[in-house]
């Protein structure tokens, strides 16, 4: 009988991270749960022994803390089987209205923080695990594939996250046995909605019929249809697939958005392919 898997999760104090941590523990597997506020996990620490749950302080914006967290995981468990790169947040608003300081802070977490967790996970799977290998779940968003009104900069951060993941997948040696999947959730009911930072409305976008204006108007009353518990159940299933795909849109809204964009891209390629005729150097 194989030993229980060891999971490493960023952003474990709330939302998907918290619910996934609880699910894994309930299934008898072990977790390194990281969070900026470790005290948010005190109830779980009181329920599970240190042999099952290690809670570590981690702000993914701090590269030294990332290395230290993986070091503590190695000391406690000796290996990691699944890393869930989950910590992120959203700064929304019209592209013209979005404040540089909010956007830069968001990119620091969603791109650089996520990138540094990715690097450390790959290093750990290759250089620490015996035998080598592991699974990396990159928690993105449907906005990481297709943008929408008021989501321009957030989408840009998730597009960057997905692009660096695709690049990494094309680089790693198959002998390292590292399996990576980008998960693109649609709207799920988590605390993440309350953490969104909205930029002050730009005066040029006051037309009430604009989609971006409608987004602002209905944001507070908007209730996503996705059940977060069912979402993390899907995360768990993805981490257990023998041959996982590179990308999984999660939720009917995510699938619909991806299909719409793919159809639009395909139409543009087909309709304007003629512009690429005879562009080669004349020999």
C-alpha cells in the first residue's frame, strides 16, 4: 500500500486553499499549508497532529520565505508529491482607471510570487524527491485565457502566469517526471470576491449601458454559481489523473468563455490568413 501523499498549498487560509486543505486532511493525506496569517489555521492545527499538518507562514511576495517554506516541508516530510500554486488576488477596474500601485502589487503576487513558487516546486521535485517527480497545479482563472470588462490587468497577470507555465512545460526534461496542469476556474463562491480591490470609476466610462459600468453596478450583488467545495473536489481529481492535461477550464462559465474565444481566434486566423501569403524573403 502506498504512503499518503504530501501536499504543499499556498494561500491556505481562505477560499480554495482552505477548502482544499480540509479535503486533503479528510482523505487521510498530509498537508503543508502555507499562509500569510498562519493563525487562520489554528483550528486545523488543534484537530490534526503535526505528522499530518504543517502550517507555515508564507508571503509569496518574499522569495526567502518561499525557500524557507519548502525547506520546512523537506525537514518535516522529506518529500512533496503535489504543489498547489494558489495564492493570488484581484485589482479590477477600467484599464484607464486602474492605479499603478494596485496593479504592480497584484503582479508581484500573481506573477512573480507564483513564478518563484513554480521554480522552487520544480527544483524540489527534481533535486529532493526520491524518486524524482511530482505534480504542480497552477491555479489560474478563466480570465487567464480570455479577458472581460474591468478585468484587463487581472487577466494580464493570469495570462502571464499561464504563459510562463506553458514555457516551463516545454523546457523541463521528461525524465524529471513532473506533471503540470493549469486550472482555470470560473466563478466560485469563495472569500476571494470580498478581497477584490476596485479602482475609482473613470469619469469617461459613465455611460450606464457600457459592459464595464454594468460590471461595477452589479459586482456587490453578484453571486457566482460555482460551489467551491465541488471545485476543490475537482482539483483533487486532477491531481490524481495518471496523465493530466496542460489546461483544465473548470465550471460551465469557464468552458463557455474559452470556447467563445477559441471560436473568435479561429475565425480571425481563417479570415485573415491571406495576409500571410508570400511574406518569405525572395531568394
